[in-house]
């Protein structure tokens, strides 16, 4: 999200993207981005015009191949349930956080990128390298 709407993480997101990483985009992630943009308008962080520009920029990046579209891994829900059973009571993981991590695990991600502390906590606890 920080690539499309300015926030405290934008500079770091741009720095990470300079390495031209291979980034996956499942329908779940695409949905999360759409909701994040809408929430930014709802919370008064950006105008509707800025949100529209962000959405168009994201769509151009998708069409341009920055994001590699892949299917949502079918086993991610089972893995998310397993993560809740293993770590939920200890670290207080939220459903969407564990689902993001479950996707990464099922897709055999080399690294988990997030600025969300809850997601990072689940990812680290599950053994993923985080950035």
C-alpha cells in the first residue's frame, strides 16, 4: 500500500522495490489493497481523487508485470487454522494476519514483506524471514 499512497513507510517501500523483486499477487492480496485504499478515504487520510489515482497506479503496475498474479493457494486456509492452533493463544494473531502468513508459507516465499507488526509477529513465529 505504501507504494500507492504516501505514508510513513513509503520511502522504505520504494527502497525495497529498487531491487526489482519478484512479487506475488493473489486475489486475496488484491482485495486487501482495494480495501486499504477505501479505508484511507474513510479515515480521511486521502481524498477520493487521491484514492482513484492510487487505484489506477496499482492497476498499471499489475498490467505492467510488477506484480505476478497467481492463484490463492488452496491449502492456505488449513495452514491458517494450524497457525492459530500453534501460536494464536500465545501471540494473539488475527485471522487476516495468519492468512497472509499462510499464503506465504504455502507459496514457499523466501521472504515476508510487511509493515504490519501483527503480520510480522506471526511470520517470524512461523519461521519466515521478514523484512
